[in-house]
C-alpha cells in the first residue's frame, strides 16, 4: 500500500499544486509530502514538479504520468471504499437473488423497511425461479425455496418449511383418480430449473411411491405450471403461493389428499464466508424477524 499512498499523494499534489494543502488533507506533514514526491521522482528517474517558493506545477512528464495513472488510482480507491463499506453494518451494497414470487410480494416491503433503518445501504436484486450459483454469480445472499440443501460448499440457514400439494383441474380425469399409482409420466407436469424431468416421492405416512414427471411438459415457473394444470393438461406439484388464487377461484383442486411430497425449505444461502460480513448478517436478521408478518399460502 506504500506505492498506492505515494501515487495518491502525487495525484492530489498535481490537483492542488500546493504541498501544504495536500499535507493537511492527508493528515501528513509538509516534509512527509515532499519526501514522498521526491522518492517517487527518484524511483521514476524523472522530475514530476517544478517547485517555486509560492507553488508547485507539473512538468510535462508529470502531467503525462498523472493522466495515465489517474484512472487506475480511482479504481483502487473505489475498491478500497467498497471493501471498507463491506464490513460496516449500515453502509455498502447487497447483491441478492430471490425467487420470483417472494421477490415480487415479500421482499420489497422488507427491503424498504431495512432501507429506512440503514439509508446508506444499496441493493442489487435479481428475481428468478432458477437456482443461481451464488459464488460464480457474485451474490452476497440468495433467498431460496427449494429441497433440503445438499451443497457442502455454501452456508445456509433454514427459515421455515414450505409445504407442497398435488393439484389438477376440477372435472378432469386426474381429479377422479384414487391413487397416485394411476398417474403416467405424461400426466405429470414437472417443475425444473432447467426444464427437465423430475421424480416425485410421495408418502401417505406409512408407505411411499415414486412418480416420474415431466415427460410431456416441464417448466421452470410455478405460475406457468399452475396455469397449465388449470387448463387440464395434467397434475402438478407446487407450494401454496403458486396455486392459492387458482384454488380460491376453483380453477384447481387438491388431488391425492392423503399423499404428500417432502416439504420445501425457505433458506438463506451465503457464499462460504468464515464469518458473515456485518451488513449481510444484519439484513439476514432483519429478514428473519420480519418474515412472520407476511402470510405465505400453504394451499
């Protein structure tokens, strides 16, 4: 950092054209500023300033050097501020990934409330139903509604369980089925982040059955699956927030009520920090405290 400090001192001197003013702003002595500039000139082998009793001015070499290094020093200074802010509770930037439904309904008022407490915080929010790679995609935090985590290389915190149920259009042949073993792969509309097939594991409390889904239709959007099921295309398995409106209006009905898949988890995911940065820990605590005030439909 000594070279960085010397270059920063030089740039400020090039702007102020007064070593004494530079010394005051950088909390240095005038002699220390003079020594820093002299050492830089000796290292470069050129004279950077012309000094008089009243002021200093850049030489041609000094002006060229200042123009060349200014963008790099400004970038370093911005990086330095970002790193310092990252370790503050009340300042910095949070990059958050969230599921579409939660990002549209619950996250905005929570972010607004957090912003009222910490007005210097800024946010970048990405809303998607697909699972992101939190490390490769450079997120500080991901809010996920997914199966129980199995990733050993990230940190996660379970917030609550999210039940799922099987639904189909009323009056369709699927609504009249008595047992999930009657379902064929073409009957089952699969949720998949990569629009592929999935395997449903259903249990009635004493036994379980595996059902292949997605051979004829899969999507990475719960809203699309709910709409397609309501059109009579097949049976789908979704959490309540995707189907609550359809159930309330009668466009979908709960089928195979004695059979249930494993619950999903609402979790907070983090990159593999040794310790959560204060701003991330503070937001996580705020999110967990405020979440119970919001109704998440179960069915």
